[in-house]
């Protein structure tokens, strides 16, 4: 491809490809490269961006880069870890600090220089770090600060080297695109990249890879697999692309029927539905660990695919497996050299990875984010209802039904001291005198500082109904108390002693969540507005103050690309309607509202 290019050195940060997404969105083609790429290889690029990382720059085994890149005379932008490693390599110093920053922070410009020349004096920025620069390298000046970070932005305008501790690539940084725009202007890169060009080039790559073979595509009815279906059909023709929808029993209420109707209406006629719910529940019986569940579901998807292929008499040599995998699936599974594994996606289990290495899998969307996939879907002429459908995880309700092992469930876990510490902190800093705290005896997956966490949620039992204050309290708790990575608001139920109930993934529990999810969907369809909600997971927890009862978590989030998210601020009247309809199920003792951004919590709990 003959584009002016910007290189992104990927140190393993969760947002490395999001940086590439932002640069491409501004019309400049970007490439992801290993951080150890020799400086001589980078000579032809217009600019270099250094990404974040789950590592610490002062650790011996941490990823590094060729020091000669700082001698190329090419503009550089360091982000988070990239900002830190630039400072360390050029003579500055980085260290761990007591006050970590995860989530929103107020960024203030101190010196409007270079890329910060048109930045507003004060704005919202997104942080995710535990280390920070404590001494500047020669030639740099402080360009901006936050309350807890005195070197939040630095600049060396003579060499056009810039560093930011915050993440301009995420949508929650209010003026992040303005920063990239300014940097690209300094590089002089030509704006010649767009989705039409991607589509044309990807069609060529599909034809070259598939040759005379055909594609057997796993579909779900979601936007990713639907756009993949359409793109493959455009490249190869309808007769050479066969879709398989697997009903795992872990889909939404009557989802398989609805999806088949929607796909048929959209023109996808070469489609087969396999009802395999009983098989999936048998395989998951007694399994409680989230990664184990994901692996079983992922492996069984592929076994079902092989079984269906045999039933249909498909010759394995003539067919290639297709998936609508997008980049967040890859990066969260530790899919780049230095990335930390946050969770294994069902389309990234070991069997899939092996087939990819053997060239038996095609994933046309693997370098795209959700917003780019939607743009491509519109360009391919798919119905708006399909393109903008709420995302639903591949493992389905399998990652929204949390389980508990018999060896740990049923035992009271004493979080009294931690409850008191957090309560004292909220009274001192937020004047929340009526708030009762309960750390729940269950854990969920989070992402903090580009690394995976597996920690407890804390519930706030309070009459406070102010989204701003609740958000501030939530961010402060996860920043200052390392034992928790989620903050919940109790909407229904008393603040008693919470216990775990031994539980696995079974049809009865799936039915409880399907009904709750369907009820929530019904209320939101009648709501006065959509509140910017991109996805609304409903989660079942085997946690309660009463025996044989469980709890529901409402997790409406606002996002564009799934790498970052904030909780949705629904009108309190509508929240009340949600509570009224969900609590009709008498097996539920509590209803919670997830007040956690991503980071520090992932969108899904598992």
C-alpha cells in the first residue's frame, strides 16, 4: 500500500490499535510494529507514536525500543508507558507513586507549546497508570498537569518530541483527537486513508488468501459477524460463503429465532442453525472458573462447527473457517507481543490459534474496531438495525452468569476492616455520611494500567442519587483501594452479610438471567431516550444475604470501540422502572447498578 505512514510501536498496551484507529480516522495510514523495530526500518515513516504497556519501564524484563529512533529527526509522541520510556531513555526518571490514576482526571495546560498550542486550558482526560515521570529529561518542559500527576504532558518543541501520561486515543479524553490532529500536522503526513480504500484492499486480500476455496463462517447475528458475512460475499459471491449460527442455550430469550429472521431479511440465505444448548450445558456442568468457561465454550463452538460440516458433507480441504473477530478480541487475549491477557475470548482459544497458524482461518475484520466495523457495514449496504445492534458477547450469558466453587462458596468472608476504611474515606472526602459499604465475596475481571486484575466489587448502600457525585466516589475508590476494581450502587435489597452460593452454569440459572435481560430490554425500548447506551449487560451473581437467592447487576455502558467505556446515566425514574420489573422474580434478593468505567473494570464481568 502506497500511503504516507505513521508507525505505532506497540509495547503491549490495551489501546495500541486504538491509537492506529484514531490516526486512520484522521486520514493517515498507520502500522503497528514491535517496539524493538530497528531505527533504520523506521526512517521512511512520517511520525512515530510510542504506546502504553502493562509493564514498568524500570523493570529489567520490560519492553524497550531502539534508542536511535530519537536520532532520526522524526516527530515522536509518547503515550503513557511510551511517554515514560521516552523520558527514561533521554535522561529522565520514572517511578511508582502512591496515588494511582484510573479513569477520569482534570488536565490543565501549563505551557501551550507544539501539539498543545491549541489545547483548551482545562479539559477532561482519561488516565490508567500506577507509574509516573518524576524527573524530566533535558530539553523538555512541563506542558500540562493533573491533580495527582505533575508531568501529565511534556514537550520538546525543538526536536518535536511530545509525551502525555493520559490516553488521547480514548473517547473519554475530551480533546484527544485535537492532539493527534496537531501531531499529524507536524509530521506533514498526507491524508489518503479511508474506509472505502480499506474495503477495496481487503477484498483483494480475501481473494488472494481464499483462492478457489470456500468459507464456512460462524455467525451470531451481531454486527461483527454480519459485516464479515457481507464482506466475504462481496469478495467471493454468495455461493462460496456458508453461515452457521450455533444456539448454545446461552443466548438471549428466543434469540436464535430472531437472528435467523433478521439475517434472512438482510439477504443472507446461505445459513444453517444448529441447536446445541444441551451439549453446552453438559460440558459446563460443575465448571466455575471464568477462563475455564470461556475455553470450554470456545472449544465446543469449533467441535460443533466440525460436526455440522460433516453432517453437511463439506470437504475440509475446500473450506476455510471464517470469523468476525475484531481487534479488542485479540488484544484482550494478549494477542500482541507484550500485551497482558485480560481474558480469553471464545474466538481466541488454543484450537483457534493453532488453526490460524496453519492458515485455515480468515478474519477480514481483525484489525478493525467496532466503530470502523459499523462504518464498513453501512458502506456494504446492511440494514441500520443490524449495523447498530447492541453488541453481545460470543460466549453469551456464559460470561454474565458468575459461578462459585463449593470449596469457597458458603463461607462468610470478613471484609469488615476494608468496609470501614472505604466508608471512612467516603465520609472524609465526599461527605457521604449515610453510606453503608459491603465488599462482595466474589471477584470479576478488570483492566488497570493495561494489566488484568481479578478483584472484588464494593457496594454502596446510600440514598444519594447524583450521578456526578457517584462517579467521583467510584473513581476515587478504585484509585485508592487496590482490593477492589468495581463499585456498585444498591438499588434493591438490604445491607446484610453477603454469602456465596455454590453454583455452576445450568439451564435454570440461564432462564433467570434471560427473563431479567428481556425485562430490562422491554423497559429500555420504552424509555424517553437511549442515554447513549452502546451495550447493556445484565449480570447474575450467586451472592445474597438470604439462602438460595441471587443478585442482579445492571451494567449499561457508553462506548464506541469497546476499549474504554463509562457507565450510562439513566434517568432515575427509568432506573426505578427497571428495579420494579426485575424484582418480580422472587429468587432475586438484590439489584445493583455498576458505577465502574473501563478501566478499571472491563465491560463484561468475566
